[in-house]
C-alpha cells in the first residue's frame, strides 16, 4: 500500500497539469474569438460608413431637357409693332414757318395768322363743368374732352354722359323704329344723338381714330375702316351725319356702304370688331333680331358669347359701353354682361 501512494499522487499531479493546460487553451481561444468578433464588427462598420459616404457624395448625373422655344411669326410681329408705333404716335402740329428779323424795322410785324388752336386745346372749362353736372344728375346727353399730362394730348373724353379713354373710337347706333320710339317714350329726341356725335368729333384729339355704324337689321358704316381725326375727316363725318343719319326708324335709301339682306346683329357685331376699336359705344333699346323674315330676338347669351370670342381676336380687348333707351330687365342685364367682356369694365347708361 505504501508503494501505491506515490503513484496516485503522481497521477493526480499529472491530471491537474492537464486540466490547467486545457483551461489556458480555452481562455486563449475565447480571447481570440472576442478579438476576431471585434475586428469583424470594426471592418463592417468601416465598410458601411464608406458606402454611405459614397452614396451621399456621388456626383449627380447630367440631365438634359428640351425647352419649348416660342417663336412669333415675323409678319405678325411686324404688324403688332407697326400698330403700337401708330397708337403711340402723337401727331402734334409743327410750325416750321417762322418770322425772323436781323434788325429793328420802322414798322411792326404783321399779325400772326389764326392757328387751329381748337385742334390742340381739347380742354374746355365750360364743357367740363357741363359734364360734371351731367354726371351728378345722371340725365340728358353730354360730351366732354380731357387733356393728358406731360405736355401730350390726352385720350380721355366723354360721350352722352359716359367718361372713358381710348384712341380708336367706334359708335354703333341702332336706328330701328323700336329704338326711335323708345327714345321718344323717355322724352329724348333721337336727333340729339347726331348732335352729340358732332360734339364728340370736335373734342377728339388728333391722335385718335374713329368711325360710325348705323343699323337696323341692315347696316351701314361711315367708312370701311377707322380713320384719323383730321379737320377734313371731321367735316366729312359731320356732312355724312347731316345727310345719312337715320332718325325715322330705318336706313335711308342709297346710304353709302350699306350692307343689305338683313344680316342681323351678330354680323354687325363681327363687323364692328373687325375695325379693331379700343372703345365701342352701343346705342339701342337692347332688343336685337337675327334677320328679315322673322321677329326672333337673339338671346343675350349668344350675343355675349360671340362678343367674348371677338374680344380675343384683338391685340387689346376693347372697352364696351352701352347706352339704352327704355330697356327691359333682360336687356339691361344683357347689356351689363356685354360691357364686362373687355379687360376694362365698361358702363351702362339708361336714358
């Protein structure tokens, strides 16, 4: 038994040495695993950061887009430029013939010739006062002119109690029997339309153009197109009003430029807008018919819609005013809608 004790002790010592060695290996393996895991996580983190940086700072690819180029037809552009140049032109009178002297003379110079000052001076104090009273009372006819600032010639004027502005003035008068009778019922003399139109001619500035159309179901313009305000055109227009303006309910036989066949008001409206006005005065009782052969009235919805379409054809929509005699409610409402077809709202005046 004594001989076996050292052997057992040796075995125990050997076993303990083996266990200690195993523990050291296991500890070292665990340390290696932890270090490897840390290194892997660091590598993954760096890779992810590099990917994020690469995505965020990646240059934006070039993009190419084709934009629509708006081109104006040369002919249309030239027409618009010519029209604008004409509208802005102020044909102010110039006086080149001047009297000069190099020394004193024994006798005085002759009197200066009488100048057409009424052509230049469109402001008339008495007329302005009359228009102011008319505007306050809201009755009767009236015309007035206004001068512009800055040394130029103004485009403001008044016609039959309506103040407005414009350079291309068109007056469209319904001379049918119903309108003449409506004017009589309101106590107005249809002849006054002719007189007020003449007064308007006297106050229009020389930079303006004008024209007239009188109609029942046929119509007759004074001139085929707008004409400039010159002394000769003033006199010609007044002569035409004296001879051809209808006051008895129908166009006179042989009226110049008369279009027959009863085209009706829609055609008359189209002809008016063809003249490219920027101010239109309609004078009527608000009852418009289509053509001969029937008494059907044109609905105001149709009139207003066609007017809106015609306004779109103008370089600048016209200001529309309506002067009515004894209008019914439907006609009054339709006239108001007609005056709203332009950019600038027109006025309705009922007499």
